[in-house]
C-alpha cells in the first residue's frame, strides 16, 4: 500500500459553477487580482486541485494573504473578496459574532 499518495482531481467546480482545471486557472504572471480570479484560486484549493503551498509559490502570495481570501469567501462569499468592501464585511462579521 502506498502511503501519502497525493491524488488530485483533474478538475473542480469553480465559484460560478464552471469546471476549473490547472490550465483554466489564472496564469502565474497575474498581477491584477479581481474577485473572480481570487475566487477561482480559493475554489481550486478547496477542491484539492492545488495546495496552499502550490498557490503561494505559483502566484507569489503569502500564506496570510491567501488565508485572508479564504476567510472572506467563507464569511461573505465572492462579494467579500472586493478590496473596497473588506472593512464593511469585516465589521459586519464582528457584529454578527457578538450576537
């Protein structure tokens, strides 16, 4: 029996219901991170297509930055990834935690 065998799916379902493969993910040279691209990368990690380390190496992200994307998606969905709305969603989440 082979232990620690990494089995990764060939494709996962993206944030808009489309199939995502390694080839359909944003290119490694991406510098402009719009909501859709961030959500696709988070979906790829959540679906097992890439690991967090793979994403950080491929896109030059810090683990903290990617973890922030994941938290935003978990808390508020795709709208939470909008840079201009981060503070709004953060305060909304903190208020919800109080009750």
